[in-house]
C-alpha cells in the first residue's frame, strides 16, 4: 500500500507491504540505519523513533500506521551543517556512550522527555528512559547527560 | 495482505463483516510480534486507531466512557479516571509501548496479566461490543473466558468501556509485582475499589480483583463479603488477606511460581488497604 509521511522534515511517499515494520522501512528502504534493531519485541528501546513527537518502538509499529504522521529518527536531530543537537553533545561530553547501540534510542527518549518536561528530576529521567536498556554504562552517566542536556537546552531558550 | 484504515465506525464494522481471515489491529504491540513469528498470517489487517469515535475519555452524568482505541498513555495521564485504572495503565510496558498500546487492545488480548483488566473488574466496567447489525453491553467480569479468550464474536469489536458514576465516587488503587520497575509483565496484580459510609471508616462496598493469578482476571468475593459493613481493623485486614490468598489459583510459569504469587498477593492486599484507608 502507498503511504505518505514526513520523515525528519522530508516528505516521503513509499509503497509498503501491509505487515512491514516501520523499523524495516526506516533502515532498509530509507537507509536510515541510526535506528537500531535490538530485541524486535519492544523490550530494549534501541529502535525508538518519535512519532508526532512521542517515543514509540519502531519494531512494534507497522509501516502503514505512519500514514499522515511526522517521524523523527536520530538522523533528524542534527542541525544545519551537521551540527550535533545539544542532547547529542551532552551524551558525548558526559561519556554516556560506550558501545553506542542503545544511544540513538536513549537520545530520542531524552528528546521526548525534555520537550514535555524541560527540567526533569532524576526520578522523571528514570521513568522517561525506562523503555531503553543500556548494557554498558550502568545508566549513571546517561542520567548525568540528560541533566546536562536539560541545562544546555534551558540556557538556549532563555 | 491488505491493510484497512477506516475513519468511520460504520465503515469499520462493514469491513469486519465482509472480510474473512482478518485480524483487528489497534496499537499492535502484541500483534506485530505475532505477525513476525507466525506462518498463519491473516489475509487482511483492520486498523481501528484512525476511527475518531473510538478515541477519547468522556465524562457524563451517568459515568465515564472510554473509547477502545484510547492509548494506554492517555489512560495513565487522565485525571478524571479512578486511581486504580490510571495506575494499572501506567504499569504497562514502557513509555514507547504505552504511546502505541490501547486499552481496547489490552482488554481484547485477554492476557491474564493485562494490567488494566483487574482495575476494570473492580470498577464494575461494562464493555460495549458492536457489529454491523447489533450491539450488546457485557460486564467486565463476564467478558473473559480463558487465557486470550473472550466472549467476542468474529464480527464484533469492542467500541467503548463504560464506568458508572457510582464507581467514580469511591477510592481505589492498583499495585503489581514485577521483576523490575519499568518494562515488565505482572507476576501478580491487584486492584481494589471501595467506598466507606460517610464520615466513618465502615466499608460500605468493596470490590477486589486480581490478575496473573488465574486463567482470567478474577474477583475475590469472599474477601469482599468479609469486609463489607465492617470497620477494617488490622486483624480484619489480615483475615481478609488469607481469603485473598485462597481466592486465587495461580500457576508456575516463566515469570514466577504459584507459591510466590500466593505469598505476595497477601502483602499487596495489605499495602493497598492500608494506603486507601490512611488517605
């Protein structure tokens, strides 16, 4: 079936099988491999994308459901001139990235959290990232990176 | 495979009536995993999440009506819904799953561990089932007939969940035990709704329901009967906790053991009762 949606600001028109996952469309058809395929069961959060601003598991989302929606993948966070987003900068500065596999999902969950809640408490950060599993860092540096990103973004907005 | 995305309820019901070997998809958080793994794929999928009449939470004089395609996130965030239902919804999966999953999907999937099911039993919810030429209202406690089995016919959809105003006037809570806080499936869950006689601690009416402890979510009526018309002292709550334990028939499975489930449900019961009566 033919679907139309906006991906990272670009209009997309593509023919997809009814049971294709958004994850496979994004990675294999659109070539946006920043979205990772981890567990394929909605448990690890590595495939997180934003759909109309909300985080969703693209492994549990059928591609036809993207019809008329706006999605953001990790590639859509970069600013002009490939400038990193403040959340990406914060993750690098705080050493919140080790193997990096969970990072795109972590960053998009962080984006959704900070859009909704610009100065989250640690408990709110833990809740906001509860659908993203990291097997390397132990989360401490990830939580610090979210706090640092919040400061950066709030500073920018003042 | 064909994919239908109707926007009108009447179109949805017509498609459902015409299509053979079809499946209804709401959020798809369970179905998409099934579709990846199965060789028995349906000929068509009918998506209910674009039907506006099936989305939203409406409060009227007679009670609250919840559209079946309302997301679990929106249930968890609604300040007009009773605490037990909000907390049950909030304990499902992760933010990413709650943004996709729907209350209708949680109900119709009829997993014994669905975290909105015990709250809906305790709130005496009714489910409106509609087909192209009929509709019927089924009480929540008559809807589930086994694991993944309900009374729904193949040409019916669950369109609305109704909670009468009587059960909005009272206090309630939900707690579950899982292996961690986020992203977890209940090993045991318990929802209690109660109403006390005005300006006293005497329990006028109480409804206790549990999930993950039997083939379907269950009411624990013996404990309800014990507590009704009494002041719930510590001793009485302990006595009722024993009836809660004997009112369930859990199994050993991948998530937990029957013995553990029987043990912790007593603690969950005492926690919820203490919380409700102290607030």
